[in-house]
C-alpha cells in the first residue's frame, strides 16, 4: 500500500516538475496529463473512485486537450530556443521553496509522518459510508438543506464560461460583413 | 496504512511546484498549466481530509467537485483570452503583454 502510494506520488511530483521546467510546451502538456493521472491514482487510494473517474474525464479528457489545442494554435512559440523562464525565476523558486518549508514545519507540528502511528488508522465505520459515498454526494447536490445553491450556481457559471469564451475567442465578424 | 500527513505533504509539494510555474514561466499557456497543477493539489487535500475525517459527510468531495467545475470554466475562458491576445499581438509571452501600462 505504502509502496503504491510512494510510486504514484513520485510520478505525480516528477511530472509536475517536468510541466514547469520543460522547454517544449507540448511535452509539458503531456507531462501535465501524466500528473493528472497520478492525482487520479491518489483518489483511488483514498477510496473515492467517482472523483478519480471525474478527474480522468474532466482534467485529462477535457482540460488537457483544450491546453494542447491552445498550444497548437500558438505553434510558432512552441519551438522557442530562448529560456522558458522570466528574469524572476530565482525569486519565484525561492518563494515556492519557502512556502513548502513553512507548510512542512506546520505539518510536522500537527501531524506525524510515522506510518505506524495511530494517525495512520482510518476512522471506524468508514466502510459503509465509503460504499454509499456517491449516493450521499448525489443527494447532497439536490438537497435544499445542503449544496443545491452552489450546485445551481456552478451550472450557471459553466454556461457563462461557455458563452464568454466563444465571444472572446471568435474572430471579428465586421471584416466578413464589409 | 498511509498516514494523512503523507497526502498533505504530496499536496503541498504539488502546490509549490504549481506556484513556481506561475511565478517563473514566461509563456501564458504554461502559467495556466501550472495553475491547474495547484488546483489539483488543493483537491488532494480536500479528498484526504474527507477520507480521514468523517466520510459519511460529503463536504470534502462536494467542494472538490466545485473546484473542478471552476477549474474547467477557468481553463476555457483563460485559453480563449490567450488565443484572442495571440491574434492581436502575435505573442503569448506574459512580459510582452504590457498594454495596460500606458
């Protein structure tokens, strides 16, 4: 179990590093797909198959393809020979390393990394809740006591994003009419 | 078994990789890809806390689904903006998009 976790995490993190350091944007997008696949594997380890499937469909199936389309449309910039980083990359790296260090310090004060400690034991009575988790989630989305309002707002947001991105990316129509 | 802190550690590392990408990359498409990595890291945290907290309450998973929805909308609008900018300025390098400065 732990070996599988370490393997999946290593795939996720290494391909994540490749995404932000690779010169070739197309390769970076492919590594991004691999990183998303690793995250889906972590969801499976967390016993949430529904979210893993959603991750595959939405992130790998939709968002990655969208990014690849955008890279292909701006193709001339794909074979750039200059550095992929801006002039502040040292400070950016220092800032993100500092943030990681801070999170690590706080994490070690609250949690333990020891896999044999009691913190590694999952809460009891989880089996049934895990089995019903998709059902509970679906009910919570239509339950007026729970998340029906954010659920409807999310659908309106998707519609706005759909219409908005079509209007933004559409070429000017005035030239055709003239 | 795997302790909760391991998941939090992986999520923190992935978020910091994404943050580095946002701060250091020149290409706007690459910056958007780094944003997606950071959002994924947040989702790992949410699902891990759902699993190790109270799995009968779907709070963590529901929030992860909403994050996913907003990420999809953000990617669509962001890439549409990038393509529109590329048509007008012939560049997607973030440093060269300085028209708002003048």
